[in-house]
């Protein structure tokens, strides 16, 4: 231990830099990383966006890092079992969490979490997925303006679907109501499939959800799209406006990325971010993800942190104004 300390101090003196020991330690950590398998924790059941991302990047990441990359699903408690597992893992880059928007929202909703999602070390946001707003075909509205007018004329009579309190779908819709001065009633579901089934079956009126899952139903005329969450219209539905065209500032999407335990060295998070960027932008992987409805948006750890802080502040205001609490 002392020999290593003296060696680092000696290198610092030779370099003439007071931070040389830190830089050398980081360089060693980066140079030797990884030397054993890496585990990617998906905090939900197989098949969702988090799981798709993990299993899409694992083979390429394994090839580039020269170590096995294992994907493990740890569902339960709205994703918090997996999140808690990663938060309590050693901060060495060998255990990663597949994260999404919900991490920037949950601390405002649930006050008794066993870990702080915002304290995890960001690695990279790698994908985004567009959001689509739609109504059932029985509702007499054909545009965003007509939906707003109808909701104002019938306060509390329209229903909207979500997977539960504090989920992205829930807060997206609450934010829409705040910006438009409308009031609808939330209907919670156990999963995305039930929400869409009831929208098609005219048992719920409004839904903000994944563009990819809703698109076939829009094209078949089973539901009516009124707006996309992106700032601009999407090529697949050029006649459907962006909600922001009528409600300025309302831009939303799902994002997916990776986080590591708190205090993971920056040399390691940057190494992982660089490797993930190379994997998701590779022709075969990117083509498969784009076909699945994702947009490739690799970031740096710093960019991910800034984006998460911005989201966290925004959703905190929504939660407070709407008075949202876990039942």
C-alpha cells in the first residue's frame, strides 16, 4: 500500500502536477477495466424498452470489452428492486442499471425508497422513443384544439389511462392538463397492453403512450391520433401534428440509458459511454433499433446528468402543482 502511495507521489512530482496521483489512478482503473464479466440489470420483465435495449447492446459490448456481458431481469416494486440492487453494488462499473424517464420522477412520488435514483452515476442515454397521444374513436374530437375544448366543456368526464401513479404516462398527461387548463380522470392499469386494449374498446378516452405500439391501431382506424410528443411531426404520420404546435412547450418522449452505482469512477463511466456509443451506432444494431421505433441518441455521462436534472426539476413542479401522492 505504502509503495503504491510513494510511487504515485513520485510520479506527481515528476509531472509537476498536483493532480497527477488522481489522473494516474484513473488511468490504471481505465486500463485494467474490465477484467471480469459485466452484469446489466433490467428492473422490469422481459419485452419492454429497457429489456430490448439491454439485449440489443450486450453482444456488441461483450465483443468490444472482451468480457461476458450478462443481462439479468430483476422486476418488482415498479422497478425499484433492480434499482436498489444496483445502488448497493460495488461502484466499479461491473453492475449497470438500464434506466428510463421514471427515475427522474419517482423520488417526488415515493418518499420511502431505499436508495436515491438521482444519486446513481450516469453513464449514457442511448435511445429515445416517440410518444403519441390518441383518443378512442367514439370521442367526437379530431384535433388537439377540439380535445381541449371538449375537456373544458366536460370537466372530469374524460378518462385517461396510465400504468399507475407517478409513471411517465401519468405525469405526461398531468403536464398536458396543466398546460391546457383541462381536468381528466386517471384510470390505472397493470401494463401497457391493458391500456391500449381499453382505448380501442372505448372503455377509456385518452392515452399518451409509445408511438410504436399505438401506430398499427392508428393506421387501422381503431384509435384516433391527435398529436405526437416530439417537437416536430413524424414521417410515419405526417398528417398528425406535434402537440407543441397547439400547446407550446409540450415536448416529451421516453428515454432509455445506463447508470452505475454512486461513486463509480468517471474514467469507467466515460469508457462505458464510449463503448455504448460505438455499439448503438453500429449499422446492424442501429438498424434493428430504429426499426423497433427507437431513435439513436448516445450521450456522455455529463449530458445524461444535465438531462436528468432538467427532467427532475420539471416533473417535481408537475407533481407539486397536481398534488400527486402514492395511494
